[in-house]
C-alpha cells in the first residue's frame, strides 16, 4: 500500500501525555513522576503540560514512594461486579513526600486502614495486573510477603 | 463589571416565572425524554406561556438517552425554535449554573423565556439491570488514576467524610441527623421518593456502603424530572391569574479540581467563594436567608456545604446540623431542604438539584402547602457537581420584591 502523503496538519512535535512511563515504573517497583523542566514542580496525574506554568518540557524522575495518609475509606459495596469479589477493600489518599497526592489501595495484614497521618510507603510487590495497582502499606507494619497478604481480603459477606 | 459583582452575576427584573415536575420514584413506562417533556410542559403551563414563547432551552442531558444534542431533542419534542440552547455537563451544579446563563441571556435580550429542565430514568432505565450498581455507580472518578482502585461515588464522599471527622470530630450520629431530617420533610411531600420516617439508629444500622457512609447516608437514585422557566418578571407578572415570579437576585459559580485526588482540601470547598461572591453581589448575608437548599447527595455534603455557604463556622457543621435538625428544635431562623432534599425527595442522577429550585420557588410564592415556612422571603439554592468539585449558587427573593 503506498505510504500516505504527509499533510500540513499532521502532528508536529505536539506535547503528548506519556502515561506509560508512570505505569512502567510501578511495575518495576519504583514510582516515577513528571518534573517540570521550567518551574521544577512534580506533577500528578501524568499530563502533557505543567498545570502551574504550562510548559511542555519535563523529565521523568523517580521519587521516594513514601508519604503520609490523608484519608481512607473501606469499600464494602463495590461499584461493579468485577470489584465485588475483592470487597471489602481499602482506598486511600496519600500525600507523597514529593509533594503530590495519589489515590491508592491500602493493604494490611488484617484489612484495617492505618490512622490518618500515619507514614506509609508503596508496596509494589503486590501489583498483579498489566496496569499495576498502586498499593501502599503502613511503615510500621511487619514485612508483608506477597503470599501472606491479599490486596483483596475477600470472603466477606454479600455486597 | 463592578467590584461588587466580581465572580457573580447580578441582574434586575429577571425571575423564575414557572415551575413543573414529575414525582420522583419509579416510572417504568417512561423514557428519560418522556420525563423531561412532562416536567417541561407543566412548567410552561405554570408560567402561563405557550411553547411558541420559549426561545431558550438548557438541559442536563441523560445517562440513558444517547441523543447527540439533548437540549435540542427536548426542544423538538416541545415544538420549540430556540435562539439559545445548551446541554450542561456540570453534574449537580448544572441547575444553578443554568439560572445564571438564562438570567444573563434574558437580561441581555438574547432570549425572552429560557426553559431549564433536568431529570432521567436512571432507576428503571439503567440501574434495574444491575443490582450492584443500584447504590453505587461506575465512572465515579478518573478512569485511569482513580477508578482502577475500585472507586465508587459513595467512596469519594466517604474519603471526604473521614477527613472531616479527623479534622473536626464530626460523628456518625451528626451525619445521620441529616438523613433523619430530610426524611421528615419528604414525609410531607407527596412527590418525594422516600417518605417513610426513619430514626438515627436505623441510619447507623443500615448497611455500610463505604466507611463511614451507610446506605441511609446516601441519597437514592430515582426516575423523574423537573423544569423551570427564567424570564423578565414583567413578561408574566401582569397576568393576575398566574403566580408572581420569583426574582433572581444573584448567581455565582466557583469550581475546584475535577478529580478528588487533585483537590487539595477535602473539607473546605469552592462553595465558599461562590456563596461569598453571590452574597456580595446582591448585598445580602447568610443572616438574610430564610431557606437554604444545599446539595445533599450524601449526609456529609450537607454538613460541609452549610459551613461553606456561611451558616456556621468551618468545622462546626456536625453540631450545627444536630441542633438544627433536632426533632423538637422548634422554629429556627433557617429552614433547610424543605422538600426532603436529594436524600429523601430523590435524585435522578442528572442535576437533581432542580427540585431544590422548584421547592424554593414554591416556598417564596407561599405555595408550599403544609411544608410552608411562614414569612419565607429569601432563599439560597446551591448545587455541586463531582465530589464537591463544581459549585453554583442562586439567591432568590420574595415575590413582592
């Protein structure tokens, strides 16, 4: 098939939102965020321009997957059938030391959430799908082996 | 634009000239458009107008009706030829934002009578097929960075509630008092979806949806629609057979981040800005308000929004509602959601706050029957979209103003 002629409207170096780097970092046990090359702020959600200064120049940098718990909720009534099997599970908002907030699953040995304000860190051994689930655990919790803890503490009564 | 009106719209001589609604509940034989049409026809007749008079149309769309230009599909059903049309996607902030846009258009002369309608058949048209989705709904947050953790709309509000409890000591009982009070109001409202009286214990013992929110901390989802018409007051007030119009004194919008993860402060919302701007634009304060219609999609929403509208200090919302809604509280300076709110009057999922507007109008017309608040002469209606992300307010005055 003959190659299509390039036309003037074809995309020319427009800033693109590169999400794959973020997900790849989680899959590899790291946490990478975009850092604006002009105003130096880290940002989240991954996006094509800096919401502070609108620059499209950025670089990816690994940040420490550590932070403080801002809020949490234990979901008993899941939004879809796909999640019902996992319920109850804990969703949390974590203020990363890097200065952004991220929504995560919180895992623990007994399924209960840490106190708000607790120090938490990413436990990326628990990722188990192509799109890794960001999972965080309390700093003081005993070392959670992937075999010991399920992200989903299933077996609860009906939802 | 003068300093007094920065961030708000103030117009003179513009009012809500007609209202109409269906009851909220189950309407199994009706499509979403049927419900929209029914409410719109009632509003047009209530205003003493004909369809030929309506030259503006604003709707909130539908979850079941995939038509491309929803406002124009409604116009087509009603035989309208609009000069102004919009389908507003602002979630639960659409109804008051619509008042603002309609008031601007009418004041400017771009349209004479703007029909605003909102509703849906979410209960029988969408949720009956999937029982698990009846209380919770998919697509609550960001599809890539929030939903995959298993987020639901109640869990967004639960995150907010948990933070409010942490910062201010708000209790589950205080949240439950909102639910009980809304049901007491709906008990007197034949158009309401949920009317059976409940008590605090029933709320606390209802199944946990997303901690700390129980089933009865969440509004139901209902079939139904409501509509109102915005016009120059002089256009309809000469007809003595019709109720007098309710003046729109000021409107304002203020919005935060679209997604909860990027919302810096979960317990103070942009409603603070919208309300402050609207009050300043018309020279009023919360002390002048007789009736407040807050967007009570969840009990915690009512608590936070009563704070942010300025009726009590930040963080005092829990004790404030407990006192306000105590069964034997007696007459209080402030009446809230006299129709039963989203919590009990019901919520069609699309701009359910339209019923807040309709009830405010009925109260200000002195036409609210046994729900009538004596001497009602000033109301604030509020709506919020997303998880307290988008905010719109409208301050309405007495018909003798």
